[in-house]
C-alpha cells in the first residue's frame, strides 16, 4: 500500500509540474518561428476585435499607417507587463514613425482595462477571446497566444515577423525591424 501511495504521489506531482510548465511557457519569449503560413510581402489577414472599452478595431481601417500587432500570452504576468511597459515608454517614438501598436491576447476587455489602468498603457489591447485571430496569424496556443509580433506597412502588407521577443526592449525591436524593412 505504501508503494502505491508513493507512486501515485510522484505521478500527481509530475502532472502538476507539467501543468505549471504549460501555463508559464507561454509567457517567455518565443524561440521558435510562428507556426503559420504567413510570408513577408503578402497581405496581412484582416480582422476586427474589440479593445478594453469594447470599441471595435479593424486592421483594414489602418491603411496609411504602419501597424505592429503584438500577440502576448496574458495580462499582468511578468514578461507581458515588461513588454507592454517597453512599448508604453517608447510610444512617442513609435508614433513619430507612424507606427500604431495593438496588443492582442485571449484576455477579456475587463482584464485589459485593469491591465491598462494599473500600468498606464495608452495603446489598444484587443480581446481575442475566441482565439480566431491568433489562429489566423498562426500563434494560437493551447491556453495562451504565442508571443509574436507582426509588422504591417501602410498598404496592409506584412513586412516583418518578430519571433524572438526581448520583452524589456520590444519597442526598440519594433522600430529597428521597421527601419530595416524600408
């Protein structure tokens, strides 16, 4: 009986550890390429999502501006907070380059509103609770979206994909990638 208890205890511990790894692995910078069929030079898939105030945002309405769509795993987690704050702190420089930033996760508009308020974020956070846009862009994860940023030019064409995100310097990655793609 004691051996059965020990074996059961070990198995339950392993299952619990695997769950923790699955949950937190989505909050690290992606080391793999996004699992999608999108290629540089093709039209970015159009979509509409609501933000933290339930206002709709449609990608095709952004023609004439450059857009950085950054998919992130979860509001108020350490890596996601560092990434959002990097963008917040450089938003003036991004806007001076005609770059609009939209953050996208599976979180609800209410969760986004709390996240924005707590960290004084001044760019839209879009709710992809159906996971349809993440699937469209090939970043749909089991519990959370994969951390990937898509760069779209003024004509709605995909000009860059950033897979290896430096959460503390992501705004600079966006600026550099757009500059390189000119």
